[in-house]
C-alpha cells in the first residue's frame, strides 16, 4: 500500500496481481505489466495512460508524447536541411508498366524562386545553373525525361541536381485532379522554412505537359490549388526548383 500526503488524503492500493487500483472510494480494475505513481500520489500511470481522481471520479488521459518517432530520415516538411535544401517530403516513383520498379526519394526545394520566365526559358536557365545553392541544374525538358533519368539511375549518378517540379510535387494531384501525393508545395507553402518564400497569389510552372497538346504545361496557384494549362512560350511564371535524394531506408 502506498499512502498519499496528509494534505491529499488519498490512498492508492495495488492488488497482488497488479490488476486493481483503488483511489479513495472508487475502484478501477486493469490489466497491466507495470505501475508507476506520480510524486504527489494522486495519479496512477498504467500502460502509458494517466488515471487521476478528480472530485470523486476518475479522469483518463494520455500524456503528450515528446519522444514520438521521427520520419525514417529524420526530416519534417519545411525543415532546412544543410547541404540538401528545404525538405518537402517523400516522392515515390512507380513503374507504370508493372515491371516491379518502386523507388522512394526525399524531395528538397530551393530556398527561393526563379521568377518571371517562360517555360522554355526557365528550362534553359535551370540547365545552366552551376553550384546554385550547392548543386548544378539538370537539362530535363519535362517530367517524362526526369522520370526516365530516375528509373535508369542517371539522375543520381549525375549529381542529383535541380529540376522543374512535376505536377504532383507542386499541387499533389494527378491529371484528373485526384490527390495522390501528400507532400507538395500547395500543402506546405506556409510551413517552416517555406513560410514567406512563395508568391501565393502568383502562378508556378510544373514540368507536366498536357497529354493532348504538349505545347501546353500544367501551372498552379498555390493558395487555392487552381490549375491551368499555359503555352510554354507565352507567359512568364515562377518556378521553385526541386532536387531528389534516394531514401536510405528500405524501398
């Protein structure tokens, strides 16, 4: 039997098989492998649940978990990761031909936009980047060229450089508007290191072409996820370059 202080006038009794807690005139039966009692002896913790007597009744609560498991690579969206960029989240690449290929990457964004460029001019600009925020640019003209380089491994071999993000990376949606990619700019533009760095009222290029008219590509306004297809050479929009690193954990 463990007695509380005289001021509390509370007793806590643990049964022989560690399955009963008696606080005051109330009783709770539990199944537990271990019991701990707080310093002021008015709370019993069983299997991570606080059982506390308040005004003659029991209150059950789960304490905040300050040691919650971190993502496999230890990053959270919006986190500035030195030597990599601002973390967006996971990007998964699966082979549409059902050849069994499934790769998972950590996606990082540059800390700033490339502004006011047509699609074609921006692709050329990215290809000429040298050591920009630590990395060179890549020459991919669209997301199909990027995906091909990811599949054959040449993207990683050539330095994991900056490229124009895909439709999924910008908005999290597929061609039908279905949400397929939880980690994207529209979800995190106001989180952590991203906060205040995007033009939320402006439009952003993606590298995903219109399936029927490849001279048009998908562009998005982040704040409301509005999508439109613009001609590659007629409008000057923003671009937030992205780079990928192959996840270290199981694929």
